[in-house]
C-alpha cells in the first residue's frame, strides 16, 4: 500500500472541547494558513458534561451535543479528520505518523489529547457488564442496560459516579455507590458540599457505601462471563446486574512523552500553553500548567472551562497577541 502525506500549517491532535476551541479561535483571530483537526472518534467536537446527565437520560441527541456544526468548520476552512489515530510525533521532521501508515506534516502542533478513564485491574475486571464513561459510545452501551429494577453498582463517588446515579435512580434502577473515601466528592469539594450531596442522594433512594475498598468482581451464577457481584475489602458481596467504574482520569501523555517532551502530572506547559518545543503546544486535560491564583503552583485540571481558556491562550499566542491563562477554576455538576 502506498503511503500518503498530508500537510497543514496548524495541526491539532484531539477533537474535544480544547481541540475544537483552539482550532476555531486560531481562525477567528485572523490566521490565514491551513488548519487540521484530527480526532480518534467519528464525531466532531462535542459537549462531554451532558454525557453522564441529559445524554444518558435520553434527553439530548448526538446532534445537540455538537459544539459547532460541520458547516461552521467548513466555513472556517478547518479540515476535520475523524477516526484518525496518531501513533508518533517526529519533532525533527515536523511530521506525525498515523495508524494507517500515512504521514501528516505540520508547521505548528497543538496537543489536545485529553484523558481516558482509569481502569481497574482487579480480579473479574474483564467480565461483561462493567462499564466506563468517556465518550458517546460508552454512554450508548451503558444506556442499553438501563432497565428498571436492575441493580447498578457505581464504583467511585465523584462527579461522574454521582451524576450517573442521579440519572439511574430516576430511570428506576436500584443504585448503590461504593466509595473508598469517607465521603463523596472528597477529592474535589469540602465536607459541607459532600454532606449536602450525600443527603440528597439518600433521599432519592441511592444507597451509599463509604470507606469501602473494592477487591474484585464475581461472575453471575446465570452467566459465567458476566458480572454478578462486587466484592468488597470487608468481605461484603454486593449483588450487581451491571457496574460503572468511575475512579478518575489518566491524562493521555504517551505521544508527548515518546517525543521527548517534559511530563509531570500531564504534559508540562507554561501559562501560554507552550511545551519545551517552540513549535508544539498543549491544552486541556492532558496538561500540567501554572495557576496564577495559586502563586504559580503547577497542577492539572479536568475542567471544561479550564480547557477552553487554555485553548484561547494558545490561539492568542499563535495569532501574535499573547493573552496568558489566568483563570480562577470553577466547576459545575448536575445531579
């Protein structure tokens, strides 16, 4: 098979919130060169927060999730490459090796590779009926099992876990959340907010099992390749028809790391999204960056507002009017 080579002045890897925003903002800022947006999913950039809420509940369609229409990208002359996987960055040659075997040359490169759900490697983790949530396909698979009366066990009492619990209890499922910490949302909120959500969920019928370690998953007596129970560290066995694992996100830094870029708790960038390579930037959930409101302390945020602001900072730099990231982080949750 003959290899082909494509080229763009700006190539963005990752068609999520950050990737779509940086490509659009670069064009809106007056950039006249070619822009390519490469995504692994078959979808244009879409809103991810509704996945565990309105989209899971069947109240929102895929079309309604899209941040911008296909026509808006065409009008802006942003070339979209769906279902395309980048395997390697050749920094010296300014080109990308694709999984198809083809090459993609770039002038400037923006990494918006996001993250992936942290997967468990406990006994029984490969059983059918265990779900993770990050994209549209994940929600489609989970929704198929949302049958009233089914027993859903959610491993993880963070935002995703509690949002899914909210949808599931309203759909008539029997829902129990298992959390290793002594309170829900322990990693992201104070005790007062945790207490509020615990009270609210219990009132709605969600069972909470806190300070509990999950040791593994047991197969169903009726179907040996499917989950039938969650085994806890204290010896408890919780019957389950399906399980959602929501225990955090792993930043997708492998491409950057293999290319020799600096990695901490994410791809290391400055307040303008610059990596140590002057022609490569990074934005969104995959980055570690300095936060001005915390005296420059470096951290990684899994936040749509943060991803969008980082994307705008990179676009401003590329367009010659630098506007550094300077956001006080904020979050929302719909439960």
